[in-house]
C-alpha cells in the first residue's frame, strides 16, 4: 500500500505541546473515502506522526486516489481540530481553514517518496 508523508514546520521548543495535540486525536469515522460513484475512491489504512526538534511528519498509509484522501481529510472534524490546535506552534503558517486551502497545503507539504518496499499482503 502506498504511503504519503506530510511535513509541518514547528517552532523550536514546542515539542511537548505539539505531542499533546495528538494525544486525543479522533480518527475518521470510516476508513472509506467516498468516490463519485458507488465504489470508494480510496481507503485510509493507518496514520503515524513523528516529531523531532522543529519537524513534525504525518505518514498516511492509503490505497486509491491520494487527491480524494486529501479532500476527505479536509472535511474530517478530528483533522480540523488538530490543524486548529497546531496553529500556535507552527513556524510556517498553514492555510487549512477551507477545503481548498487544506488540499493546497496538503500537496505543498508532501515529501517526495523515494522508495517503498513491503511484503505482499493478503
């Protein structure tokens, strides 16, 4: 399954406060990302968040359309809450108050995937 990694630039010295933001993170209601037809456009499989010094990285494991994942995440209350709570600790502001701003920021924050190796699942 593919992974997407998103970066956040955090103000130095705020690591504990930023970690606290994620302690009660609310997952999306369903891992299924709606598509335009009957079939889902994607599925969210897992999320992990890493923090060191002034860099926070959110890794998302998904299957399907990454753009649909970004749009879906933009509308999720838990994601909106995290973005709102992170604002005071960001050294680089993120425009995530609207779906359009969230998706644009999502794309700009993506790390380039160099390689992905896994074992077959099934």
